[in-house]
C-alpha cells in the first residue's frame, strides 16, 4: 500500500494558496556561535553542513584534502572538486543524523537506537553500536563542542541558571549529572530559535521581524482573507488569496529573515520558502537571497 503524507491532506480553500517558510538549520547556527566552532560556522555559511559532516568528518577525514563539495546537478550526490571523492545521498543522511544527535550530548548507543528506529523508512539505514561509536568519535573530532559543554557545566555549578541571547533565564533543579547537562545544553539554542522566530527583539540590534511582524503587517490588516494557520518552533504557514500569494510570500520571508547576535557575532539564519495549494506538495519560493 502506498504511503501518503498526512500533510498532503491539508489544502487551501478554493482561490487561496498556502505559503510555508522555515528557518534553515536554525539550531545549528546558534550552536555554532555559542560554541565558537569554526568548522561548523564555515559549513553553515559557505556549504551544506550535512554534506560536510559526512564528507569531512565521517567518511573521508584525514585524506590530505581540504574538501570543497559541489552538488552534482544530475543526481543527488556531492563531489569534492579537489579529490573527486563522492558523498552519496545516504552518506549525507548519516551526516544529518549525527548532526542532530551530537550537539546536545546524545551518546553513541542512544544515537544508534534512535537511527535504527527509523530504519523502516527511506533510506532504510541501520547502524551497529560499534559503527555509531566510530561515527560519534569522528564527528566530535571534527566539530569541537566540548569546551562549550564545559562552560555550561561551569555555569550550572555557579547558580544553575542559563541565559539565552534573548535574555530569557531558566534555573535547573534536576540532580547533578548527565541528564541535567543535556537539558541545559539544549535549552539555550532551542529557546533562542523560538524567540527569534516569534519576533522577540534583541536589544543589541533593535530589529523587528519574525512571526509577530508577519502577523501585524501581512495578516491582521487583511483578515479574514489572510490567515496564519500554523506555527511550529521555527516555521509557519499562511493562507492567502492566490492573486497575492507570491508577493505576500516574499514579504513574509523577508520579515522572517533577520540578524541575530550570539557572543558578539552577528549572523543571519537562512529562510526556506514554499508556495502551493497543498501542504507537502509545494514549489520552492525564493525572495532572491
């Protein structure tokens, strides 16, 4: 039986169109700047972090090549323009899974469990605990987050309170140990991304934007024709008349994309946009950035 995405059930009303946008790899951007991790920042700014994780860390490290990965236009693979090694779509998937697992202190055994749980879905990948330990060690050898983790533990030892780049504070009361450290490590990036997406203004920049300005400028003045129908952490969906869909989509992406400051460095998280009458079956929407 063919599996159909649940998202495909959501269709715009006749004469309307859906606009979807999300912050691309948002938490990785925040983690990279919290940790001051040069390889991660470079991958996010100039390449594709999942491809670089696969090629530079997991599959082709220490081969005497400063890999520069170029996407093959014909098929889903990436070729190093220097050594001609190839990162396949499956390799990139492995890099993606260890990017998601490793930043927040997930151990190799748990990573194997989480990855294997999804092995009944494409690309049907499984990993042994031994392989997972090798991948995890290679990942941490390329992306050095452990000094950042040590800073988090030092801060917890002072007053058990973490502060986000948007000024939110959280005090942790869990027992001292690894579970506390995991929770505190994830809190700052996740909270910062949520604040950024929702539209909280950083005092260092004073730039309005995010969902608050999208609602105030593009939804509220045009109700009920314009609707905000979904928001989830770092993404949103609007429903608007088809005649203004492209214009509203571009303006919404521009408002969603704005600078953030972390550790005195300013950066801008990219925004991916889509447009179409049916969720999950949409076309790419570009605002020229």
